[in-house]
């Protein structure tokens, strides 16, 4: 946040310090000089005033994004599109709105008001876009009986990667706490007729349209957790390699998953290790989301008065 000309501030957190240390290393490595320091006060700014200014600024950003999403929703309500025709503008703009929301969340250090409303509006736009899938979406066979799904055997392809690891974690965390996992080369090699296949060609719980298997599971089982939505963007970018969401953690997580595959020969151990990584990321994302309860409005910053202040004068009264 800018507080003076060419002066910007951000919270004194471990993550911020680490970022600056890396930046300092890059500058000195290029032959320059840099120092990292923390400021206790900035002129008349108190810590509380800085926090309020942070929250007010992010709040305005959320409000502007909400207005833009509402305008697109209003246009979609005004136009009815026959099934099978070109995807509506809401679908094309959805990615941009998600990126703007992610960018605001990255610098929303103090839980500003307005975020939850934007998340809800983006979810509505996503639902509208999905109600008319683009042409050419393949049909998938093998519908899942959701009335008796617990304790089942879930089967996927061997050598799991980011999508199968994430999907397995999602299944055990939100769908079937007693799920067991096995591997098969394709749907014809599934060991049991009662098993549920996922992330395989020609099955229901796999890639559908522009979605990876993780996203398909979220939609089919109506999983709307904000931290899961962030994980879905990460899995999508790594699995489909289209940089649709621009997930900032994609490169690091991708390297970690690749390392696991190179060092773990057993598929069962590989899958469990991947699920542990997803559980760790989920807890971290849940903590950083700060979505519990309504967020209070930021106070309007009082502008300093240009009028000359009067000094108090003590008056003595005598008898």
C-alpha cells in the first residue's frame, strides 16, 4: 500500500521477510546493494490507521470487482442462448474475474469486507457458464450411484500425478472418508464391478470439457469450500498446462510432485504422499482464506484539517 511518494508498506510477516531476502539476494548477485529493514512508525500513521487503510483499499477493490461481475450476470439474464451454441460472454470473462480475485486475496492481509460477496458472485457466473457447455464436450459413461458410496474401492491409473493425487485426497476428505484406492491401466481392467473409476478415459469422474478430474469431482459432489476452489485452480493449471488461472504456487508444487514420482517406486506410497501434500496445502489455504464470519467495513480515513488548530487556554477565576 502506498503511504508516501515512492514509499510502500506491507505487513511485517515471515513470508514478506523471506520474499525480501530473496529479492536482496538477486540484487546483490547482480552486483547491486540492498538492505532489508522494518519500520515501527511512519510519521502520523499509527499501526491501527495502517491496518484500516489496508482494509479500506482492498474493500474498494472487492466492490469494483463485484460491480463488474454483476454487470456480466445482468447481461446473461437478458439474453437466452439455445443449447449447443457458442459459450456466453460470462464463460469467457470468468477466468479474468478469478485472476483479479486471486490478486486481491494475495494482498488482503487483514480480512477486508467484500470478499465473500465477490466469491458468491463468481460462483454464480461459473454456474451460468456451465449450464450451457461448449460444443464438442465428450460424453462419459458409468454414472456413479451416490446413494451408497462410502467405503468403496476407487480405481485410477498407475503412477499418479497431480490430478489423481488431488482427486484421491478430495475423495477421502469430502466424499468417502473410508475410501480405498487401487490402480488399473484402463476401465476394462478394473478389478471389481463395484469399484468406482476416476481419472480414466470414458468414465464419468474424469476430464469433462475444460475441467480436470479434480474440478469434475467438485462439481458432481457440490464441493464449494473456498480452499478447495484454490486447490482446483492449482491442479487445473498443472494438469492441463493451459495457465488458465495463473496459480502462483503451480511451479513449486509441480516440482515437488515430480520429485515424489522420481523417488517413490510404489504407487500406493506415491498416492498417499501426494494426499499428504494436498492436506497440508488445504490447511494452509484455509487458514489464509479467513472466511469465518462477516467482515466489518473499514472506517473512512479522516483527512487532516487545514484550519489552524486552537490551543486550549487556561482561565483562572478569582474571588
